[in-house]
């Protein structure tokens, strides 16, 4: 763990590229959307109390925990106690945050494959090097870089949702579509530009 803040965390894992390199994962926390119209239907108003309620949800507090909803209307403070579970069921939408990963300068072997898969498992977006075509796999091994097929294999094994290839060798100038096609064939999912 490199960094952990209230709304996100950054993790890294060492990778072999003759010298140590790092792969990165940035993971957002859960998003909590409040439906104002549903709050109103419950007889509640928005207010500063929502911040504490969101903290309780993110902390995994039990559904039977009371939440003090309060707001000021026409100079009068209103208070009402409501159960956290009732709010979650009727007025909140919980949305998982995104996971964005970045992997480059990495040799293709079992240890790196394991480390990359553990780091990027379930990534929404995976930026991954695709330096060489698989026809040049010997050169890729010598340079300790991935072929597009190897990058697609890693992405598929990790269950990434969308892959964005980059770090193409200059030898493929004008042939980037071939690299993307090779990655897409191995990955079996969406490849972005």
C-alpha cells in the first residue's frame, strides 16, 4: 500500500524488468448517491447529517444503527431518528468505485504474471504495455517487455474490463492496429485506443 485516503487508495507491486519496476493500482472507494426525492418521500430533508450517514455506511455500520437526521427550515431545527438500513434501502444508491491500473516495463514470466494478476484483478481500466507483436516474442524476452498477446493474456487472467495498450515499439510505427488486434484476440474483451 503506497497511499490510503478516505476516498481512494494506491497500491503497487514490484515487477521484474531486469531492474525492479512497479505496477500500480488506483482504487476509488464506494460512491454513495442520495436520492433527494426519496428522502423527501420519507419526510426528511438534505443537510449536514448526510455526511455522517455516508461515513457510517462506508464504515460498514449495522443496518439497525440509528441516524439522527436534522435540518434547518425557516429558522427551525428539525430532528428525526431513522435506521441506517431504512436509509440504505429507500434513499441511497451504493456504487462501487473504479479501479484503474498501470503496468509497463515488465518481462513475461510466471512470477510477473502472478503479481500483475493479483494487482489488477477486476480492473475497470488497465493501461498495459504492448511493446512487440508475438512474432517477435524472442526479442520481447530479450528486452524484458511484453508482446501484445502476452499483455492480452495477463489482462484476461486478471479479469480486466477494458484494456488500453501503450508503449509500442517504434518498429511498428503505422502498424499500431496490428498490436491492438493481437491484444484484443488474446484478451477477448474491449480494447480502447
